[in-house]
C-alpha cells in the first residue's frame, strides 16, 4: 500500500465520518431519513439565472480556459454589487478575484500565507475548512473560543498577546457557521485595531451575508475604515443564488493579498468556467427578487423548526441569519450521543457540535435544507423522540 502524506493525517473530522457511516448504515436498514446535516442549498437558482447559464453553455466559444482572474465583466459586477450593498469601493482590477466557490479561496489562502509551523487564529467552533486548510499548509492552529456568553464572538482581549504577535492570520465568519451568530460594525472596528496592533491578516468569510431574517442586513468587515489595509473578505455566489454545484464565489479587499492569492491559484488551476461567470454576473447585477424570496423561504423554515421544537420543550435561540440553527442539546447527553440517538430512533440527521471543535460540545447544528412539509415531518419525529426521553 502507498502511504499518504503526513499532512493528510489531521484531515477528516472523525465525528463527521462517524455520522456519515451511521447514515449509510440506517439507509441500508431501510430507514427513511430526513437529512438536516448538509449545509448545501436545496432550492434551485431563479429561472432567469438558469436561462443565462443555459444559453452560455450552448455557445461554442465558451469552452476555452478562463484566466484565474476571471472575466472583466464579472469583476466589475462584483465591485458594483459591493458598492451598492455595503457602500464599499473596490478596484475591480486589483481588489476582486473570482473563486471556484468561497471554500476554494479559504483553503488556498493558507497555502499563500502560512509556512510550516506558522500560527493562525481559528474560531472554535468553526467551519472545518478553516482547520483543514491550515493543516494542509503545515500551520499550527490556535483555537479561539466562540462562547454563548459573548454572543459567539471571539473575545479579543483574552487572546494571549504573545500568541497574537506570533500568529500570521485570523479567520472570522459572520453570519456564522455553525452558530448562526452575527457581528456588528463596532466588533469589526475592534478587529481592525487588533489586526494593526499585532500585524495580522484578517480573513472574513461572509458567505451568508444575504441570508438574514426580519429585515436584518449583515454588515461587511470592509465597511470599517482601514479594513482593506489588514484584510480580505470571501463571498459566496453559490449560497446567495442557490448555485452551489456551479461553484462560484469571490474574494475582495487588500490588493496585495488578492494578488498573492491569484498568483498561487494561477499555478494550481485555471479560472471558473466562463458560462458560470456569466450566470454569476447576471445574478449579481439583476433584480434581487430571488434573493428576497430565498430569505423568506428560509425564515419560514426556521420558524417551523424553532416553534415545533419549542412545543416539545426544546427551546432554541432564534437565529438572525445563515441557513443553520445552533441548538443546545436538550437532554443530559453529549452532542454525539444525542445526534446518534436522534438518527437511530427518529431518523433525523443533525451534526454534533463537537464536529466543529471542542467548544461546539453541548450543541447540534440543524441545517434548514428541506422543504417545509419535510421539516414539519422532522419536527413531529423530534417531538415524539423527546417525549420518550
């Protein structure tokens, strides 16, 4: 047998693997499962977006390699969208870079800036690619706790100054996955000051900026004065417009960092498929009715789950954004045991909080990625399950 590289040894969270194996086992047993674990949109893109994509795919001139920097059209549209949405001015030539989904850039930013042994400040709980990307680059993870008493925001004052000076990069993500927490401009102002004091590169993942409820509008880290001096921001076209399989995102901000990331990617891959860029440009520049419809759909889903669980005595904080619910375990079990039993007895699959880091223990993540009728069925199953506890 060929031995894999040592860098792969830390990949693949065991909790995710265990839950995936359990899901396959239950499916073999013939159990009908409701999967609320995968954070991938289940809704289709708007018809107009699909039509643009379809027409571009039929164009025989669209099948050549695309440059890593994508098309001028897409970059200009991204810059215009940021100006309209956040009031942030961007140079489309130097401060915008298309990505094959935001996760692509999130993984590569570590290769661009982390040498073996370098430290990075990573949120805990946090989206797994933050840790995986760091491991692949040979970096050392410094877990930054996200605690309920602090609104699941990192307490910058509690980060050891010596560690902060050694660290090269800090990852942030709001609206947050998995906690669904949101951040304010005043918090990001503190982050910019912190980054300047300790010479840190800030990487903000804002994939869920357009998935927020009751009129709440998430802010951009780059809205803070001086933010472009210390950081970049990753955005997901995939999540905003239900184009997950098409793999499209972009990163904006500090021109030097964007240039370095572009240089790295130009040695690894080519650009996003041209028809996908055309569809993305159309989505970002067209009437945003489909985005509002998406928000309303997820808000209804959220309410079905929150209200249904509350009727069974499972009181869950109401998220203001993202496609996730971060729910405290309602029994005297650890998160893995609870998720395992909920799957076996109720056929509802959620992710144990431990899968996102040690500080995720005590919670489970519920993804709102099924139609309302399916979620009502899930709620009924959860109610019966909790009634037996």
